């Protein structure tokens, strides 16, 4: 099949399509971890532990990651309009199940169904942008998609806190139902098909292996609080996950229909950009869960205050995001990525040093710095990596980026919750023990922020040599 031509200009209809898909992705991500701020309430009303209740976030993220594995196949097999309608429909059905859920298992089921929206909408959004926008403006528009991927998770605690203050956690789902219906109507006719579809074969064996790997690793980390680092549950989960990945790689090399084309990883710029990208998402999703719960458990704030304290950082980042994309278009990737990573590091260092003595005001101020730095580096990291692959490879590259960032997000919630809950006994109160555990979680984020400088050094060294 001939390689798709680069678009020469962005038409009005294509802009409407981008907006419609972006709005669907935003709403899908908005409810992704908006339940984080309701964890203490759910723990009391549904009589579940923190380790259990975090599955309404982890399960959602894990389902999204598994769906994103298939995004390259879905793009090849189905039209953009079919995917758009399916994503919106899954959101609506899932929201109804969650809003009416009488117990925790039904709530979790609704979350898994609703995750189908984000799993379809996020890669669809990026594919529509890549197919619609001229290469010279790709940094700006991919930066705007990055805004969706960053601002929506950062807005989730605020949104969840407001809904709980107005009514209860069910309002999160009732309030987004009519919005999703309007998005479906708005985008129905604007969504176009830019490349031909074909009846491609779906590689079930490879999908099952990746699903086993993701689930096993997530369950392994989820067992840390109850079983420990040397337990058979944790080590067994890691071993099963690694073996499944190795088996997948072996099958992928000889497959005529690979679910993801791993030869893209032969490009070191793409590869190390991917590593840095998923680390940024791990930290972002993890800290957006950690901070609202820290505020409620350690500081004693209410759910509204716990959510609202992240709002200033989200709003400032939203305003500045177009600037971050233009920085890449006009000055190259090195300036925004390294500057953003430096701000991210400073914020992570401050969170770690002050980890047991944070107030609402201090959290809000540090989150502004954290959000700006992470935002500046995040979308430009993906854009820089995508520019290194051909048009024919971009669907696979997009699938890899989005699968990686969602799986990293699910691990972020699991591991940071495990660290927050890891300190017990010693005469410490629940609040004090959570503060000590939170400091450990902040320390992990700090360590990962340092590792990203190493990845970026490799990326820019190879780009300099090109």
C-alpha cells in the first residue's frame, strides 16, 4: 500500500474533527482518575481498603493500556468514524453502570467498560492530528494533544472534589453523560477517513501475551503492601510478566501480522524518547493520586480542598501549553525538554525534602512548578520521537507511546499507593505513617526525574550526529 502523503494545509472540517476527537479524549481522561479524591469516602461507604479501592483507577488505566495495544490494528481495520462512535458509546454505557452501581464490583465493572472510550479516543486523536496537520505545524498541534493528556489528569482531582461537594461521587458520571452525547452529535459528520482501511488479521496470541504481562506485573506490584518485596506474589508477578514479554518479542520477530512493529525501537532517538515519556506519565498520574489523598489523610483537608489545590497548576499549564509546542517548532526540542525536565526535578526535590510537612498552600505552589516542567517536557518528548519515524510507522509509534504511557500510569497509581501505605507500626498514627510513606513516593519521583536526564543525553547526542 502506498505511503500516505503529508497534508499541505489544515482545512476547517479537519479542525472540527480534531476538536471533536480531542473533546472525547479529554472527557475520557477526565474521569480516568477523578475518583482518586473520593477514595476515603469509598473506603468508608463500600467497606474496602486503600489497596482495593485504588483499582477503580488502576483497572481503568490498565484497560486503556490493553486497548491501546490494538490501536494500530484498529486504525487499519476500522474507519475513524466507526472508532469515534464506538468510543463515545462505551463511555455512555460505562458511565450509566458506574452511576447506578450498588457495590464496589459493579462500580469496577463500569469503570472497565468506560475505559474503552479513552483507549480508543487517545490514539484516534493523535492519528487524526498527524494525518491532518502539515509537518511544519506538527509541534504546535501535537503540543495541544499533549495538553489534553496532561491537563485532563491534573483536573481530575479538582473535578472529582467539586462533584463530591455538590452531591456525591456518582455526580462524576451523571455530569459527564450529557457532555459525551453532545460530543457524539458534534463530531458525527466532521470525522473523515484519510487513509484506506483493509481487513487485516488480528494477532490474538501476541495480544494475550501482552495482556498477561501487563496484568501480572500490575498484580505483582499491587501485592507489595500485603505480601512484601520478597513474596512469591510480587516476584512471581514480575517473572510471569517478563517471560510473557520475552515470548511476545520472539513471536513478533517472525510474525507476518505483528500487533506492534517493534523494529521502530531500532531508532535510538525514538526509543530513549519513549523511556523518558513513560517516566513522565508514571510520575504525573502517580502524584495526581498521591497529593489529594495526602491532603485528606495527612493534612486533614476535605475532598474539595484536596482537589482544588491542583487547579492553579492545571490552569497555568493550560495557558502555557501552546507556547511549549511553539518552542519546539522555533528552537528545536532541546530547549523545552531540558528546561522542563529541570523544573520537574526542582519540584520533585522540594516535594521529597518537605514530604512529611506539606500544607495545602505549599502543595499547590510546588504543583505549579511540577506541572509546568512536566508539561513542557512531556508533549515535546513525544513530538520529537514521532518526527524520527516515517508516516507509515506513525500509527505503530503512536500505539507504542500511548500504550506505554497508560501502562506507566497504572503502575504509577499502584506503586505510589504501595509506598504511601508501606509504613506501619512503630507507634505512628495513620496520618504520620502515610506522611512517611508519601515521602518515600516523592523520593521515587525524584530518582526517576534524574534518570530522564540520562535518556535525553542519549537522544540529543544521536540527533547531533544525524
